[in-house]
C-alpha cells in the first residue's frame, strides 16, 4: 500500500498543520519545508492516498500559502472533510466559502474513491407477504445528485454467480440520513429509499435454488452511477435476521452477512421439529424431506465438550402422497449435557449439528412452528432450548431468566410487561432498569404471583433508588432482575423476550401526557436477538436534531429571532442543561424572592434532569431554546454558550462560572496533553459574550483573567451557590434534604465528590468511574454509624457498587450538590473545586489523592503545592481513608490552622450576600430596578 505524505511526517509536524492558524512563524516554516521536501522526494503520488481536503492542506503547506491555509484549516474545524462538488463529468472539489481559492486541477480533481457512498438500512417490515426494506443512500458531499428517479436503482445480486435482479425502488424522505452524516453543510433528507420485494419475486428466488442474494442500491453521480451494498443497522428489529417459510419448503433468511443486507434461500433436507426434556433426557425430533438421505448423528458441541447421539427412525415412510417427511429421534442425557455447567450467571452455549456417515455437518435448522422451551435442572440454572436469528437450534445452560411473553400499553401511556419467572428464582429479587451507555439505574416495582411477573413502567416518572421519580432520558434502557442484597450488577439476570414474540417488535407507543407538552414517543425493541429495551424518542424534533439542523437553527432561526424585541425573561443554563443547580439556581431563587417581573426559562439537556415546576423548560438546542437565547433580556450561565453566540444590544449575559481553580485551566494548559491552541485562541471572543464574569475570590480573579483571556469586567462577589452555607435557614434546608433522601437519623454523613480523569474513558468516549475506595471494606468498618453519599461528576458514567444497601447512596442525580453539602458531616474529594466551596462550612475534609503525582505532573497540573496547603490529609489508600474517617477529631485538630489559612485565601468574600451582589449588578441600568436588601 502506498504511503501518503501524512504517513511520512512526524506527529509534531502534523500538529502544526492541525493548529496552523495558531502556529508561530518558525513552525510555519518547518511545516512548509517538510511538505516541500517530501513532495520533491516522493512526488505528488504521496498526496493520492489522502482524503480530498487533506490533499489541499498539504499542497498549500508545500507552497507556503499561509493565509489560504489558515482559512482552509478554520473551515475544516467547523465541518471536517466536507466540501462541494463541481462538474458533472469531471468532478472537482470546491471548498465552501472559498470558491475563489486558486488550486491546480490535479489537486482538486475527484476520483471515485474520493466520493464515498453510504447505503444504510433503517427498517425491515412485511406487508402481507411482501418484504419491504427502508433506508437511505447517498454519495458523501453529493446531497442531490439528481432530483429525478431516473438513474436510481436497487438490485439483488447473487453472491456466487453475480446474477442480478432489478427491484422497484421508491424515493422517500429520511431525515435520519442528514443527522447520521454528522456534518453541517449538506442536507441528505431526499436520499431515503424504500425497496419492495413482492411475494412473487420471493417465490422466484426460492425457485432458483439455495443461495445468497445481496441488496445493492445505485444512484447517479458525476461520471456515472455509484453503487454499493446496503449495510446492517446496529440494533433493533431492522438489525436482526428474520426467517420466512414458503409453501414449497424453502426458507428465506432476510438478514445480514458481514453487515451486508440480503436474502439467503435455504432448502434444508433436514429440520428440527421439536426438542424437549422428558424424564431427564433431551429428546430431539428431526424430519427429513423425502428423497434425501437422513443424517446418522446429532452432535452437541461447546468448547472441548462434545456429545453425540445416533438418529433413529421413528416410523417408516408411509408411502402416502402427502407425507413429505420421515422422522427421526436423538436422545441426550441431561446430566451429561449439564455436567460441567458454570456457576452464577454465566451462559454456556452449545452448537447443534447434524452429521452424515461421511462426517460432514449440517446446521440444525428449525422447522416452521418449532416451539422453544426452558427446563430448570438445578438451583438458579436452566437449559434453554432456543433459536437464533437465522432460525437454527441453540442449546444453552444459563441462569434462570425472566422471559416476557406479553406487552401492552395502557390508555394512560404506561407500558406493562408480563412474563414467566419461577417463584423460587424471583424470591428476594428486584427489577432494575439500566441505561445502556450512561449506566443510570431505576428501580421498578414488580408484581409476582404463581411464577409470573408484571412490571409497569411509567416512562415519564421512573423511580430512582435515592431521589424523585424522573422521566427516562433518550437512549436504550434494559431490564434486569437483581438480588435485593446484591452489592453490584455483576450477578444481574437480563430480562429477555420469548422468541415466539420477537415478531411483535418494534412496539411503538406514546407515553403519558406531560405538563406543558405533548406525549413523547417510545419504542420497545431488541438487540442480541431477544434482549428487549425501551428507547424514548430524542429530545429534539426531527427539524432540530443533528449538526446540519443545528447550523440552520443558529444561522437562520436564531438570527431572525434576534431582530425581534427583547422579552422580560431570564434564560438559565447550568452545566449545559444537565442540572437545576449551582449559581444560576441561586440567582433564580433570588429573583423569585424579590418578585422581579420576568419569565423564568430553564435549559434542560437530554438527560432530563429535575427542573422547577414554576419555570418554563426548553430543551437545549431546540427551536424554543434558540428563541429564548435570542430574545431573553437576561441570560445566566455557568459554562460557555458557544463561539457562535454574540450578545445583542440591551441583553445582559452573566457568566457565574463554576469553580475555584486548583487544576490548571485555559491558557495555563499549554504544553500539556489537554491543551488545544485553537480553543485557547478563541477564549477572548468566548468571554466577550458576557457582560461580567463572577469570581468567588481573588485567587480565581487573577487566574481566570489570565488563563481565559478575560478583557471585560470580573465581579469578585463570591459565588452565589456558596451563600447556602451562610443562610439563616440552612438548618431547615438541611432537614428537608435529609427527609427527601431518607437519610437515617443518628448516622454520620460522608459525602464523596471526586472529579473526573481525562485519561479514563469508556469505548463510547464517556468518562469512566475511577473507583479506588474499597466500598465493601468501608461498609464493614463504618456501616453501623455512617452513610456514604456518592456524587459522581456529571461527566462520569458508571455504576456505584453497593448503592441501595444501606451504606452507599448514589446521589448523582440529586439536582444540586450544594444541598448535599448541608447534610454532610465530612467531605471526601480530590482535585475537585468542591473543596473550595465546602471550606465555607468549617466541616472537615479528606483528600483521596491516590494519583497525585500523575495528575499533577502529567495529566493536568495544579496551581499551588497541594501537599502543603490542603486543609486536610492527603490519603493514598482506601485503608487510610477509612482510618481517617474514624479519627476525624484528630484530623480537625491537626489541620485547624491550615483550614483557617485556606479559608482566608479562598473563601473571601463569605458573608452570604454574593447572590444579592450578582443580581444587583445584573439588573443595574435595566428596566427592573435592583431593589436589593443585600450588602
């Protein structure tokens, strides 16, 4: 494979190109010289393997065209890899916004490999006996190659012979195509398709004999037609094989081979008619089509284990004209089959094969009407007589499962799942609903009677272990049974769907009526054949979802709204809509207390956090949110809004920020793995959006002004969120929080609130829970007189072991950590800014800094010597942490002087009037007089 120019350059040079607009003159010269030397040495063939825009970048670098390169790099940051295509016969690249950019034809010329085609399946359904595939297909950067149907086509192509059968293709609108493309320039909505294979055509395929046919879609483009195979959907019914039996005995497997969509025609001479357990034996009955030789043996294999049973005839051929089969039986000892069964929840799956006298194997296909079953053979274990998507027999020993066999939706929008789960297995278990990527959990009530279970799910009010019932956020939610005293999820038993019911999916329904909004849509579907999940519709509407729609909303809708008069409203944005919390919450409370005549609008992200009932709630990125951002007289945020946002005349935008910096931020990260020169270069613009930035103390004022390039006003008022420590009603508030959480009386409350680790990520790029506390050992030592409130950072996703067992309380979804500070007797943290807030309480702190050297010296960096200034001990092990919790009186005495000094350095001002100062400054000069009672 030919090396590209990018392969021949160092990571340092490639980084210069990536951050070229922010590079120094010396770096620019290094890039130009490197690119020129490699082109001179290897020729322009090193550009060929590059993507089209990369060819332009390296060409401009080699020519020393710095100004043009700056513009191209900036454009690609906004929308990587995206371009326009000009020329119907000889296509060439045109960069959006840079049409006048002069480039040689050899650089802009586009070959077929440069124009990648995508064809994605989104639905599979049967309309009567007709098969209908739905999906979308487009050539990247060619959103509308043709406005007509002429030239678009669909074919089935035989995998071996290459024979092609044309199918009818109907163009549809498919907004998922644009959203899934992930880019902001092109609209692919008109690239949807529907391909129908009528029953007549399916019978014709069967008549051609066994074989595999793949679905391809073609569309017109520059230089001719583009064609590719349609690809499989990840999950859901459209992502699974489906079997269809025809009258002539053929089987059609509508499904996938190596992710490609197609139809496999099978005409198996032998099929499994039944497989049951009788008197300690597994009895398999097979039928062999007349005219075919019967296999001699059935093999059941798993790993090194293999059991064989001879096939014996059940009856001689009757000779009757309508008897098309001969039947045979194989028998296996259930004891031998389960002899090496693993413990716990592990599954052991066996492959079943028919074998002839010559030893060749045939798959154990299932006859039409085959019934699956389950047979309990030991405590907590069962033998599942199952099937897979292509309709083959599967045997598995596994934990006894709860199997859904009925799904209904009430008139009120409640989903009801009922099924079978033996009484002895269900005893002492609860039902958990867990998010597939966020790992958030709900505990659902379950009704058990006579080996049957019923789970009722209100998707708009699902109960939490610790906290109020909340709506199910978008994503896939899976059901499990769990022992009520289980420490973690390791022994969870998944809830599955009876195989005979998979044809009832997808089940779509509308949930309960929501206050101030329309009911949301929900879908019950499956993955891994029978694992059912519940998926709420996304928060944003189809015309709001995806990078392209967001660009349109910003460039068109938002700017149109900015021309309309300002409204007397306050828009709040706390941590991007993740919470009703922090300083924006306290500004809201103060405005409500003063009775300021404004509408209150809170931003809510797709996690659907709890929000105040008295306020209007808008979804982050929705049309209503852009309207509120454009027209609200006041905007209160604690994180950046976006580099596209500009404050309009007459509007006040307040940045309360969200922490005193211990770990390095902004420009001070330069040179670390976390630095981004592009982000740092954009900081001055980002902070010009705000009328003023709130600072909690002099330390923060100095660092933020430098690190974030803040040119405007900084109000060193203290954080509004920390007024809670000085409020006259703080004890009343604390009692209310204890009651809401159900905390036991007389137990010491420990709050653990660590920050995230940038180098600890799941495969999904979400941050992992880096848990180093031995919670089981801590419970054994402290559980009788302590409770541990575990507050994960909002960016961290992972289950908290032991939550719900009386010692550990997962309070991550509790709206505001400030309330938790009030009920905590001691805080455990690490490098989180929580330590600066909690210092207002005068209560002890412990610092679990097991990775101090790595975090300080490699990962992030700290602003001061934490080892000498921390107002509590720095602990490296879980054992040290537990010991310190047992000796808090000694800790307080040892660190009293450091604590006092720490408060002087980082907790001034601390008079409980920060919120009043911020609100007074926000309202000053506007139509709503401050009327402050604060200092």
